[in-house]
C-alpha cells in the first residue's frame, strides 16, 4: 500500500509503476491533491483512509457518507480485498464510524 501526498504520484506513469509492483494507492479523504480521493495502482486491493471532513481528524462521517463508501468498496473490490481505515480519531469518531460501516456492509464486529 502507498499513501502518497505529492501530485506526481497521481500521474498515469506513477500509476503504471504501482501496478507493475502490485502496490495499491490509497483513496484519501479529504484528498490532498486532485485524484487522491480515488484508489489507484494495483487493483488487487482497494484501500480507503478517511481522516474526517470538513474538520480533519475530528469530523464524523454521516450515514449518507457511509452508504456511498459501502457502494464504492463493494463495486471496486470485486477483484480483491477492500480495506477502510478511519483516522478521524481526535473526537473518537473513528470507532463509531467503523462500527456503523460494519453494520452497513453486514459484518458483525467480534
């Protein structure tokens, strides 16, 4: 997995390099650069890292956001695994969002 921040990692040339070496590029929210909100690179893994928006690290995602995320995870992960990391931990929202997403996708937390 790769979590790039610089614009150059979102070019077609960089994407081809990631594919060649089986490296998935994260889809981040909020995006740091155009294209950073969509997964890229190797398609054997779909990886989302959500930091909270509009207030980074603090904001909780609502039910609509989680429904959109669930649809994206299901549609993009047909060829492999899908991961989602909530990094909106400053307010404790990450755990709540993870539990809510697990309910939306039908996974019962253990």
